[in-house]
């Protein structure tokens, strides 16, 4: 198992009551696998791995930082 740091923003931070969490995932898993593991709909967020926006099909490198970016709205 590999530890990944997940950064949560906006409503996700409120939903999980934290801005950062560690998720253990097997090797060769994708961003999509991680989102399923923590119960986040991949259609509702953009994902960045180590600072780069990536599709959910991207395989996670060992010990990465994944930022979950919900849509922003305002007036």
C-alpha cells in the first residue's frame, strides 16, 4: 500500500471536516480509484496530482499529493 496526501478544498473540506487527509492505496491505482475509495464523484471535481491538473484515468505515482478542486461559483 502507498500513502497519498489528499488536499480538500471548498465544500469537500466541510464534508470531511479537514483540509488534508492520508489515503492508503495499492500500487498502480488511478485517481478514479482513489476518488471511489473516499466517496467523491469524479464528475464533481477537477484533480491535480503534484500540482498538475490531470484526468481521473491518470495512474498515481508513489507517494503523491492529490488536490481535489470542486467548481467555484460566485457573483
